[in-house]
C-alpha cells in the first residue's frame, strides 16, 4: 500500500474545480467565494469547506479510500431560491469528477449522499449542506 494520502490532493483539486466553474462563479462570484474560514464580514452567498473524513477500505493489494466531504452554502437572500441554485450548481460541478482525478489517484466513484437546507439560528441566514462521497484508488497498475 502507498503511504501517500490523497486527501490534500483531493481538497486542492476540488477547490480548483469549483473555483473555475462558470456556473459556480455565477452564483458565488468571481472569484468564487469559497473559504476554509470565511472573513469576518463575508459577502453572501458563499461556500465553506466543512469536515473531510477519509477511510481506508482497501485490501492487501488495493489502496482504496473513501472521502466524505461536507460543503456548507450560506445565503441571506429572502427565500430559499439562492441556496437551492447554489446547491444545484455545486453538485453539478461535483459530478464532473473526472476533472478531480490526477495520477496516481484515480476517482473510482463520486456521489452526492444528500443535501439539506435550513435556517440558521440567527433567523436571517439560510444554510445549505452538501454531503459528498469520493472513492479513490491508488493501486499501481501492473
């Protein structure tokens, strides 16, 4: 098994994919407002990267891992439309997982597990959530 852990590469490639997507830019601005930690007074809407959990599910000769990512979308638009649109464009961009793949890491599977929309406790911010799963394989070809 390889000692390389693809989580960092996946996070970087995911950020690159989302920040360069024209539809994402149409909703989240140019450059797209994608943050690990948002600024103190952010411009809405924006997206933050939440937890990323990686698990080894490989065997003796296979270096297969799953990576579960949580993406958070934030909006102060009067209704849910902006969050729904943002979830739609981000999940569509995530569906282009071939763009995330980079040797020696191969994307075996990508799947949006679920999305959710709810009002934040402040009463004015809508919070969209995307839970996304990637399965990667670093098994060297023989």
